[in-house]
């Protein structure tokens, strides 16, 4: 997606030291939604987030039903808290598997050729982080465009800012 602001992507990448364990929420249309821990492998130059996934996992099946996801990131030591909303896609790409593969993944998969192995790509639509100094939620859009102020953030009618359209 070429409409993403490179500064915003770099800020997010600086806040999330990868690989990190995050909580991936799926089936956002039901209560309670499904949540599972995932190891974030990379945030690429386009701002997409990459994971490895098991084809027989519940979240893999959830994404086939509804590809909207939420990623919750927390690093208490650094006081970094991020909420990311996006759309997930299953990707088949042996070159990308080679690029992202880490030997620690052998704990969950039977190597890079495991027939159950899949890539999961999340294209970010909206993202917010907790500004500890100001004790408030800040959209990455607000941060990068320099419109941050002491006023409350305008999250619009649906309580969110769509970062793709700004």
C-alpha cells in the first residue's frame, strides 16, 4: 500500500522490537473474539506485519471467515502499548519463508517445508499507541503529521482514524 507514511512506519518499527510476542485477535465480529499469542516476525518497508501460522490453527480458519484482525502489543519494561487494526491474508511464498525463517520456529513446525506452515500478512488500517508522558491514546497519524496537541484526539464517528486515507 503506497499511501502509508514512511515516518509513521518507522515510528511503529522503533516502538516494536521484533521478533516479539503479540496477541492476535480474530473473529472481531463475535463476543468474545478469539485471541492467540503470535511471534511478530517483521514489519516490512511497506508497513505490513508478517507472522508464521499453522494452516490447521483456529486463527487461520478465522481469517478465512473474516480477515479483520487486531494486534495488541505490550512491553511493560519500555512502557510501550500499541493497538493495530488491519486485514490479514494468507500468503504462499517460499522466498519470503526463507527470508523470515528463524531456527526457533522448529519448535512449532517441521522445518521450512512443513506442509502445515503458512505465512500471515497483516496490512495495517489503523494503529494507536499509548503516550505514557501525556497519559493518552495517540493515533500514529496524529503523531506523524504533527497535529498532536493538548486537545483530545478526534477519532471520528467510529472511534478510529483510517490511516490509509490520510
